[in-house]
C-alpha cells in the first residue's frame, strides 16, 4: 500500500514538473520570437540610418578645412588684440 502512495506522489510530481517545463518552454519560445523581431527592427533601422550617417560624415569632412581656417583667423585676431592691450598698458616713454 505504501508503494502505491509513493508511486502516486512521484507520478503527480512528474505531471506538475512536465506542466512547468511546458509553460517555461512556451515563454522561452515567445521570448525568442520577440528577440528575433527586435533584431529585425534594429537591422532595418540601421539600414535606414546608414545613408544619413554617411551624408553627415561627408558634411563634417567638407566643413573641416573651413573651420580650421576660421580658427586660425580667430587666433590671429586674438593675438592682435592682445598686442593692442599690451601697448595700451605700457607706460608712455618721453
């Protein structure tokens, strides 16, 4: 009689374990499908964004020489202003 009770408990435990495994497998499958969907959307967004990024890179590279020239001019102007300020602060020689 004790064997029947033990066997019933083991059988019931195996059934509960099987249900839990099937439920978990369904959720893992759903998670996998969601991950694939998100990956597809990410790749699609990357393909759409790539031409815009290339254009932005070209624009930045085209602006680089002009910005460097402007920076040089600003440094020259700054140096000239510094010389003028130094001349104004020098004591007058007689």
